[in-house]
């Protein structure tokens, strides 16, 4: 970015306009380059992440986090037209790594900064810097709690989407999920059917279910959840001695607040040990089932690739625009078939591996849910499930009392 700007400055200084009466000075792209660069968005994102961490960890204020979400929606949602986009970022990077194509530094930074921040601050990006998270946070009206078992099952959907669309990006099948980003029509103010219907569904669902897209769809959220589990700075409901009033648990619609575990029940411990032993014994079957699922789904994925689709149309004698365009090239049908078969084999291998990995993630989730947590007698926050909304601060009577004394 900086070298290019210097080149443009030097060009303007070295080659002034000729002294002709009819000469019109050409329009330079310097202003457009400086105002539309991805690196400017990276800088703004850094400022937002720092501001969000200050509001959440220093001020510990729900109102400040709402203001943070509003600012993120205005800047990243409407001004930058849903950029950074958590849906498309991982697909762009995955495709660039797979085919060895050049990935602009700005795109890499937009992808990596929220992940790096989650290692230190948890999911502060989801708190308001993400435009999709910001619009869901601000539109949430009344919480309808999803039962914990159902919530854990639905949270596996983003993992599956991450694996499937990573395979699509790596093999050039495309970015189909980008076409179904439900909030993009709102940011672009373009409500063309059928995308407007999908937007309406998610907007209405978000009024009652907290962050339905973040929790049950967003593939980038899977990476954020994994990194934030190891975050150095973890959210705490109160800095005082917890009185176990349960208000924080009732006030969190995302299931991130964990109640204290009963560590004195010997029968519960034995039942938990048996449950974990059974889950560990089921790991090989889960991996095999996941691999079979990926193996069976590979033909469906590869059928969306243009080369595979074109080869099938040629074999079937279908006269489409793609077939007519192909016949005008120098590529033979045999060369096309070889490319299609090679791609199908690659997708088959990658999809099977993705299925095995999905089975491993499911079993890891079940074992983590069944294992004993740290023996504490207070309510705690799971940093991987916390969206840094600040609702627990507003619900905790000790926090409200502290803020009242500060005033």
C-alpha cells in the first residue's frame, strides 16, 4: 500500500500536465486508492477491537457494549458494506492457500486479527466489530432460551459448514454460502427475492433467539470459539464474591454462563466416569461414520464444479451455452474428462477427511460436556460461548451495586 502511494506521488510530480490549451488533466486514482484500501479497514478494525476490550473488561458495561455494537453496525455494516465478512474471509484464505494464489496482506490481516484478539480477549470481535453480530445484538428483543441439549446439537452445524465450504473453496467449487448471507441485503439495501425471504427469516428469528446466525450458522465463529477457549483474559461475571443468585445465568441467552458443579455427589462422579468411558469407546465408530458421511457427500459437492458439470453435459449430449463455449476452445473432451476425474478424486479424499474430522469434533464436544469442570462454587463464563454482550454485568446485583457506589 505505502510503496504504491509513493509511486503515485512521484508520478504526479515527475510528469506534470503538458502545456497545451486543449489538454485535460487525467483523473488520478490516488484519492480513491487511499479511501478504499483494505488496509484502512484493518486500521479501523484494530481501533474497534481495542475500544471493545476497554468497554467490556474495563468499564464492564452493557450500555457501552450496545454503543459498541451500534458503531460496528454503522461502520462495518453500512459504511464498509459488511466488511470484514466472517462468511467469506475463511473461504478466500482457504482458496488462496490451496491454489497458491496471492492473498493481499489486508485480507490476511482482516482474517487473522479477530482470531489473534480472541487468544487474548475472547470473542470481542463478535461483541460488535462483526457487522453480522452487531445487527443481531441490536435487534434482539426478547429471549427465548434454546434447551441446552438442542443448543449443543445445533452448534455442530457451523462446524459442518466450515468443513464443507472449505472443501468447496479449496477445489474451486465456489463460495455458495456467500450467496446466502442473510444480512447482506440489509447492508446493501437490496432486497431481491429469494434472498429477502432468508433475510426476513433470520431477522425475525433474531428478535427472539439470541444471535441465531452466530451460534448455529457462522463458520468463522467456529475458529473464534476454538481460539477464545484458550484466551488469556477471560470474562468474569463479578469481581466480588458470587452469591449464586442465578440472575446472570437467567440473563444470558447464549448459554455461556455455567452453574457451579456439585462435586460432593459420589454417584454423580461414577455416572460421569462411565459416561466418558462409553464416549471414548465410541470414538472409532464416530470417526468411521463421519468418514462415510463425507465419502457419500463427495459426489454431490463435486457436481457443482464447472468442469464436472460440463463433462457430464457433454457426455449426455446436452447443448448448453457452456458446451458451445467449450467447443470454441482448443481443449479436447478427453482433457476435460481427465481434469474432471482428477477433481472428483480430490474432492472425494478431502470430503472423507472432513467427515472424519467432523466426527472427531462431535466426540470432543460430547466428552467436554460430560467431563467434570474445575471445582468451584460460583457461576462462571465459558469464554468460547461468550459473545461479550455484557448482559451478565447488567444482571448481577453486585455489579450494579458497585457501579452505584462509583457514581
